[in-house]
């Protein structure tokens, strides 16, 4: 019962293939909300259970935030790219940072979600263990291969 990997929600893929929502990974507003180790992310849940502030992704008790520096609900992603090259699709963004005087403890991962389309989850990213900052800048450095990739 804890974080163990980073994964894309299968509901994202199903919703896209079945055209059941108007999500646009390139133009919508996306956020990254931080979480502690009291959850067990599952990428096979229904769309309703990928949503920010629903199920285990609730802000009460599980989300880690600093009201002034990394607000409840997360920080908006900037420099978002959504691209396909050869046989690989990549979703990426600029590294995501708090303000300069954040205090955040026991951050194990984040939920990346679409703030434009009903706060629906896109993926979750495990940070490899506990991460903290005291009166400084907390930065999520996205992988060089992007927030997530898919190959065909």
C-alpha cells in the first residue's frame, strides 16, 4: 500500500479512443498535485477515480501542499508539448516548481490532471521515495523522455 511506479491512467486511453471527453493534452490547462505515501495509485481505475480531489486523490489527508507556494490542487504545468515522432508519443512540460519559500514534507509523487476537463487524471508519477524542502524551492524535474511516453 504505497507508491511503486509511474503510470498513465488506462481511462485516459479509453476515453480518448472512445471520444468520450473533449480532453486536449496540448491546449488544456494541466496541473501537478503532490501526494504523500498513504495512497496506492492504481492506473486501472474508472475515469471517476482518476479525478483530482476524488477517491484517494483527495486533498484532505493525502495531498501535500504549502498554501502560499504549492497550493492545494497543484501547480499548473507550463511549456506543455504533445508530440508524435516515428513510433513514440510524448507528453511533456517544463520542470514544475513551487515558489521560493515552500515547506513540503514527505512528498512521494504527483497526480498530473486536466484542470480544464473536470479535473480528470492523466497519469501519476512516483518520485522514488520521500522528498522534502524547508523554506526553499520544490521542483519536479520531469524525465528526459517526458512526463509520459507511449510507443506503438
